[in-house]
């Protein structure tokens, strides 16, 4: 068995005034996360996020 893909789905509760900041942070997640960087050479990492404003 070989892992070829990792899919992450975030379900986030975010204050309305922080929604944009959280979106920017997730936008750089893949290139800023050491764990993602260590596996992306051989494993495709994809993510998506659902936001609930609180």
C-alpha cells in the first residue's frame, strides 16, 4: 500500500471580522506548513475549507 493523496477538509468557526485573515492564512498553508512540505514531493496534498461566521 502506498499513500499518493491526502485530502484535508477544515470546518472552521470564524468571527466575521477575521474571515479574510483566516482565508489568507489558509492560502499559504501548503507552502508554509513543514509537514505539508515534507510530504509534497511524493504525495499530492489537497485541502478545502468551510467557514461558519460566528
